[in-house]
C-alpha cells in the first residue's frame, strides 16, 4: 500500500469509530423512559432487577424503585417491565438500522 492509501485507511477507520460512538450516544439517550414522574434507563441491569423482583412478587404488585436521579418511585411491576422492554427494543432497533447504514457508507469507501 502506498502512504496515501494507508492514510485514507486510517482516516476511514477513525471516522467510522467516531460515527459509531456518536450513534451509541444517541441510542443511549433513547433508552430513557419516564414512569410516574421518575426517569429510568432500560439497561440490562434494570431488566435483571425487574426479573429478580418478578421471582418474588406478582406482576400486579407495587414496589419502590430508585430512578436515575435516586428518587424513590412506586411502580407496578408488570407495567414497568413492559415499558422498559419496549424502550430497550425501540433503541436497539434504531441502533441496528443506523449501524447498517453506517456499515454501507464504510464499505462504499474505495480504499
């Protein structure tokens, strides 16, 4: 490879990583959802916590959970689980769609 080709390759990889990081940050913001005045993020940790509560409690029971700002919020487990799963899936679907577009742009670079 010529030095120019190596430079183009390095720039392309850097641009791809920067675009991917920007996309991840945008998707991370889409994980947020509100419930009864609290702000929550549909992370794997939150989903695991909900699953743990569901082993002990009924889906219709209400419990207290801390939101992103450490405020206690009374939640109904079944409804909260559904909202969290929907928020996470929406964000991941958006990420998958945008990532495919990003990969096509990257493959379009003729290096």
